[in-house]
C-alpha cells in the first residue's frame, strides 16, 4: 500500500514538473516584437514674462542668479572704470533685486577698454560694445553664462550713458527708437532707462531659477516577457541637476529604478535598455522622472510618459 502511494506521489510530482517546464518554455519562447504606443502630449509652454513693446534681441534671456559678478581689466583708465562701476550701481538701484560685486577672475561680466576708434558711419563712432558672450539655449530660457563689455570712448557726461547702454545689452536689451532712452543707438547725456525696462527686469528675475528635467522622446518594444526601450531626458531649466532617477512602473508596480546621475543645463541623457524582464500581460508602462520629487523644477508636467500595447 505504501509503495502504491509513493508511486502516485512521484507520478504527480513528475506531472507537475512537466507542466511547469512546458509552461516555462512557452512563456519564454521568442515572440514577435510589439511596438508600444506612447501616450504623451507635450505640455504647452506658457509665456512667463510679458515683454510688451520693450525691444530685446531674445526673450527669456537671463543669468540664473541675481547676485552677478564682474571684473574690470587694467587697461581701463580711472574715468572709464568709474563710469562702469556707476553703471552697475544705477542698474542695481533701479532693478532692486539684482546686485553686482567685483572679482578678479571668472566673472559673470567681463569689462575691458580700448582706445580704438570704430567708425560706424558718417561722423559716427562706436563708444562701446556689449552683450552676452556665452548662452545656453533651452526651450524655456536662454541662460547667460557670461557677458562682455568693451568701452572705447568716454562720452563727456556726468551720467555713465555709454557704460549703462552696454550693460543693458548684456541683459538682452536691443536698440530702441526713443532718443531719450538709454538704448537709443546714438548717445545723449539726458538718456535714461525707461520704466518698462525696469519692470521687465523685475518680472524676469523674480522667477526662481530652477532645473527642469523632461522626457524628450521614448520608444519601447515588448518581446514576450522582455522589454527594450530607448529614452532621452533633457534638462531644460536654469540650474544643473545633481542627480535624478527614472522609475518604470508596470501596471502601477515598480519594475525598475535607474539612476541617471547629473545633468547640466541644456544637457541630456540617452538611456538604452535591452531585455528587461517584465510580465507580458501588462496593460500600461509608466516612465517617471524624479518620482519622489527630490528635484525642484520649473515644470513638473513633463516628467511622465505612458506607453501601452
């Protein structure tokens, strides 16, 4: 009797092993790849600043900090140095939320001087040049990494109209047709910054400088129980991201977490993964950046992409 029982048990065990083996083989047989569909609509970018009629050569152009350093080279004589420092003080006093300080090296704004005469036209000579010299372009902001000013001739005014004009160029202001505005192309000692210029700077620099990670594109293929995907992640903000994670959810359950590391301003990461083990019966996959909200961002609405079979 005992022998018969053991034979029955062994038969059942063998049968179960055969069934399990067949199921395992069938589950892992190569299958025709299925391209997953991306369910994602890029959020529209709303205008963050109203520029009105203020002439600028690029919108959303700014430094990513409000305390801005400058250096003045030794080739600037005492008068031009004094004019430049006064221009910094005037700009800071009007804007209020922007201030300047002098450094010797690696400044945000480099100021130099030259005694060259640059002829612009009949009886017109350049008094100076100014503007951003290094810019990082993203979809939201154009971040100024460094600006440069060269002062040629000092106009005989009590007010530093040349230095202030070139400083305003660094901050993105273009020439205006108002002869009493600092940004008029021909200098006059009576010229001043207009109120709409001041209001624009206040509005622009009141926006907190943050990073902004977003999923740029994603394609995914399901091959039975295995997932292949390519994903591109960009930092479209004004600050670098020290570290950020990509979390993959399968029907709401965590399937994988990938450390993408540091992403600089205007830089990105492309991640390619092959044969990631996953259930073939899933209905939805979610790719989520910074699921724990460790990174403060300008826009949180571009961190999630869903894909479905």
